[in-house]
C-alpha cells in the first residue's frame, strides 16, 4: 500500500498497528520504506477469520483518517463523506490463484458478483515466477 496509508496504519508511536495486532490476534508487519519506493508491503499472518478481522480494522483506520481529513478540509465538521475506494494487492502463489479463478473462471466470477468488488489477476511476472498479484478494488458497503 502507499507510504501514506502505511503510516496511517502504523499510527502515532505505533498505536494503530498495536491495536490491530491485539484485537485481531494476527502478526501484522509493514516493510520499511526503501529509497524512491512509493508502496510498502503489509503482511498479515493468522487464521482466516483473524486475518479478515485485521483487514477490517485496517480499513476502519484508513477510513477514519480519510473522513477526518475530508471534514477538516471542507470545514463541515459532520457532513456526508463519500465512501472511500480501497485497493488491495495480494501476492499469491500460482496454485492459490488457480483456486481463486476456478474452473473456467467460475469462482472468481462468483466472488465478483457476490462482493461487488473488482478482482483482477495480473499476468505472471515471468517464466520462473511462482507468484502472481491479485488486485481487489472495492468500497465498503
């Protein structure tokens, strides 16, 4: 995710990421920012329900920060804020991607229809690559 979003997730003195870790009971790490890099990798490790909870908490932190910024900029102090679109890039093995796509694309099409999210599987990175990126774009309903 972007460096700015990563900083928001970390929070002042690491308060936000600590709360996400404790509430979700997941290991959550964010890579250091390298020179010239505009994105950082967020790694969430845990059982599936806990990972889902960690993602929900992270989205909560990002949306709260966005809403606060919009209200400060507009001076509304309580106006309606448009839903924020979120983009998640998942790094998955080729086998995992095959499970997401399903036979003839049936699984991924079902996920798209049920969730309303845009889900795109990027082409393999090269002949020796065992990983692919799945991009999920959606707003919270």
